[in-house]
C-alpha cells in the first residue's frame, strides 16, 4: 500500500474543496471521501492518546476524551440510485472541531455551503459587488490566549468603523463580509501567529496602504495587512477563509491541545453587513435529497493497529438485490438497531480513565463484503 506520512496529506484548502466541490457527492468519489474521513479519525485517535497521557486524569479531560473517542466510529451514507449521488446521513460527532479533524471537515463544509448560498443571493441583488481577499495580521507572541484576545478586540473595533459615524476605515467600503481566525507558529521564532482571513464584498476596491494605517491605529502594534482582488472562483476565496477549521489538524499534537485550551470557548468566525445572520446547521451530516430510491451504507471505523485503519462497509440496507421489495421503514428500523449494536474495543489508554472507559467486549469483527471499497491504508 501507498506510504504517505501525515504531513503530506492534502493541504486544508484542498480538503474543503474536495469535500464541497462540483460532483463531490458522486458515488464514484465515496472511496476518496472515506479515505479523507479515515485519516481525520486516525488523527483524532492520536490526539486522544496524547491527551490521555497528560498528567493526572481529571473529569474535564475525561469528558473531552469520551467525546473524541466516540466521534466518527460509524458513518451512514445514503446512496441515491437514480442520481448516483451519496449523502452523509448519520454519524456520531463530538463537535470539538479544534481537536477533531473529522468534525472540522464536516463543519467547514457545512459553513462553506451555507455562506455560498448567501453570497450568491447577495451578488444577484447587487452585481456591482466584487469579492476581495483581506488578511489582517497581528504581531507574534508566546501567549496564544493573549494574542488572540488582542486580535479579536482589534477586529471588533475595526468592525465598528464600518458604519460608525465617528470613525470610518477601509472596511466602510464593504457591503458585507466574513472572516475567520487562523493560528500557526512562526517558523523561526516559534511564537504564535494569529491572523484573520476575510472576504469583503465591495463596489470600490479597498486600499491596502489605507487599511494598514487603519489597522495600526486600532491595534497599536500591528500594521501588516493584505488586500487582493479575487481572480479565481468565488468558492476558492471562501475555502481560504473556512480552511481555518481544518488547519488545527496539521498542528503538532501539543500545539493543537494548547490551541484547544485557549480557543475552545470562542467563536472563530464572524460576518458583517449583508453576510450577517447566515444560519449554520448544528448537524454535521448532509442535507438529504428528495429521491425515492436509495440504499443506506453503514461504514464502521476499524483500526487494526499500526498502519492499517479505515472505514469498512458493514451493512447495506436494503441490499441492491432486494431492492424490488423495498420497504424503507422496516429497513430503517433494522438499520438503527445495527448502528446501535456498536461493540468495539476500548482504546489503549482507557484504563487510566476508568470508570469512564470500562473495557468492553471484543468486537464481533467487521466483515469486508467486497461490495464496496473498504479503505485500509498505510500511513
Ligand atoms: Zn468529532
């Protein structure tokens, strides 16, 4: 099998583009999707092991671990037979997107889709608006929480200048916009480097030099900003903004855990003007299609230890051969029972966190039916 270390996984922007792009829900793309999710789930397991090994167990960490460990253990995809499209219909999710790449991918994809709907509506109402990519940076620092607080406060102050009567800024040119906070370590200094990626919708191009002055006035210590007109597809610009969600999965485990501690209670995206009020569904699964003929595919995450892990098909309901006698209600009931019957081994660190992780019975064994690609790969 292919040997691909984690750092060579696709960059975050590509992950989101693959997840949401044209034809991404086609049945032929399901194996890619399962691989993407399996890699994410595998990283979450590594994160869990790291967290479990830190200091004395406490109840907050036990809760974090319980959620993380149970996330993505199964996935139910609905395969629509007429359009040959596939939607994620069921999963157990932990919603700790900073330390869980699977939740991060799903959340990023859901947000991206909702914002794109709004943007298309806004642009159809005002075709003179153009999208600009804006980056706002803040001076590096060793204390992530302090730097983030400073950046967040500065962004809020900048937002007030958009329609403020006393102060204006280049942001006043934006009819709307959305932004996210992104975090990395400076390559040489090792200091945290929080920054903001934004898309602004403006009739008149924002001026980079003027924005730099605005930003210096607001932050007191930082003036580096970038403004670019958008040349590619609009969706690429929004992928750039939403990639913050999946970038945490690329941080070293210790940095990722530190970021979780500092940022978990904060909202890491925001919107202004005519992009405000976009409702992000709490559910991380896909919107379903209105098509009568479908089968559900239950995949279970398996990890044989070492380099073999992935999602394997456990059950297909109804099977294609039984399709003529389709009775979805019966099948759905059977399916729910199958999903609930989960029986997997406790993670290696579980004993430290007893009684939260009592050892469970051995798994009954997941059969690879061969009907679909079971994603087992080397890492
Ligand atoms: Zn999760």
